[in-house]
């Protein structure tokens, strides 16, 4: 027996807005009677403000499906279309003080109905069932596109998660292998996106470090130029900073003090121990030839 919250029971025994809105200008139908769950959501939307003035539903399904539909209408009435579209299935579940994991698919059905209703209001053509996606679960008519949407929106990682959130594979189980293929594809894409974000973050950190180093060198440069020399940043590798010293700095016996001073300033600015290495034009030429 599943453990339902008091709020789920309340919305099941006394559902809000359990009717179709007579003057609705938006309608979203999801699921089917043959698949065990079906929801018809109707909305009355003000064309000028896009405020959802009224919402009603008819649901064929379990207590969680009815409670989720009731909660959805309560959440979105008074919101604009844009605000309503930001509502997630987890928002519906939280509004009900939680749903059993095995019943999370009821909140997903509500979210899908909302998006279908908004698409209907905007005159967007809805694709025929599975016209674009591959049918994965024949028992509940779930395609791969829906599974991918739900996996991404809820961070699902296991077959059990997918079954709980979509019902796919919850009957005969013959589609479990296909579900796992779709899930693996989703997880690989998510991993690649994470790697890209990580690389972007690393690149951003490197840019900040280089900017700090160049700023410190820029502050030292006027005094070096006054003595007939110059210093420029060449490269940065971990805690090593390579600089080029030109002009009088190349033959000056005090250039070591300049390097030491730069190390001290950079270590303080970067909050880490830094070693500065002077390189010559010939060194840079050899490195360029080696890399080529």
C-alpha cells in the first residue's frame, strides 16, 4: 500500500475544478483510456494579458492522477501562460506534499497536458502520436521523446526511475531493454554537456589568472621601461609563469631582482606560490619550431 499525504487524499476525495471549462479557449488531452490514464485539461486564457482565468479537468485514472490534476489547476489559475509553463511536475508533487515514487508519472501527465493546452491556445500544430518519436512502450503508448523530456527534467538515472515517472515498461516489461537504450543515450548527452561546462569553467578561470598576471606586469612595466628594458608575458602553465625580458634587461645584472619581485607580487595576487622563468627570443623560436 502506498503512503499518500493528507493533501493527496484531500485533492482526491474533494478535487478542485473537476469539470471542463465551458468557454475555454485552450485544451490539452494526454494519455488514453486504453492505456489506463487519460487527462483532458481546459483553460480560459485572457487574450490580452495571457492570464489563465480558469482551468478545469477530467481525469480517468488513479487517486494520484486525480489529485495531481486538481493540484495543477490550483497552481496555474491566476498565472500568465509564461509563468504556468515554468511549472514542473515536481512542483505539482511538492504542492501535494509529495507523491509515492511509483506515482510520479501522474504529475508528469499533468505537466504534459498543460503544455499541450498552451500549444493548442497558440495554434501550434501537434504531431500525431509518435509521428516524430519512436514508440518504446506499446502498453502505455510512450515514445522515446517523452522519455527523454522526463529524464532531462527530473534527472532520472535508472530504469526504475523511468518506469515510475512515465509508466513505460510498467506492464509487460518487454520494452525494458529499449528504455535502457534511451536512458543510456540521455546520460551520455548529459555527461557530454557537463564536460563542456567544466571545460568552459576551466577556460574562464585561466582567463582570469592571465588577466591578473598581465595587470601585475603592467604595473611594473613603467619602471622597467624607464631603465631601457621591457617585460612581457609569454605563457602560463600551472604555477609557472614565463616572461620575455628585452632591451637593457637582457644584460642587466639586476634582472634577477626584477624576476624575484615579480614572483612575490604574482604569488600575492594569485594567492598561490608562483615561479617566474625568463625566456629569450631564441627559446620561443625553438618552442614554436618544436610545436610545429
